């Protein structure tokens, strides 16, 4: 799979399978994207690589680094800094989203009140229960 930012300055590639796809409603995802939620795909860190460009990096909270395009602002990744073996990639930064389907919603206690979703997906308050 390949993807990148809106302006094309940053491109990435993912080798292998997606571990999980989820919709996150946390305040940080909402504020950094300007959207009511973000859809993330989780992949093994060693299967993700930037193939062109140099994304900007910033800490959105202690222990978390996000990468985005410094030119157009497209958010690309979210990753814990403490030895994380996975990285989350914004699903809609992929060149093709066919075959990508969210499995659940996280941080639903932070969901904007006017958002009415009828997708039937499991919803979790602060985070997904262990093992899911």
C-alpha cells in the first residue's frame, strides 16, 4: 500500500497487513485534523517507511509523536514514543481506501454531540478493552 499528503511532498509505503482500523474521537485527533474524528490504520512500525519528503514531527501530548506534511498540513501518523512496535497511519492518506473498513470507535465519550452514526460498530469510551 502507498499513500501520502495532499500536495504530494510526503509519500510513504506500507508492506504487509493492517493490524486494525479504528475511528478515533479523542480531542487531540479532532483538533489536529479539524474533523469530528479520524480513521486510523495500525501497522507494524518496521513495515512503514517514508519514501519521499520529510514530514514535520511534533508531540501532540507527552509520549506521542505525530507526523504531518509541513507544506499542506496533511496528518500522516500517530505513534507512542516509548518503544512502540506499531504506528497508526491516517486511513484517508492512502492512495486507495478500497478494502479498508473501520472495526470500531474509540474515545466515544469525547464524540461531538451532533454526530449521529448508525454504522453498528462497537463503541468504546476511553479506549478499547485489552485483547481487542
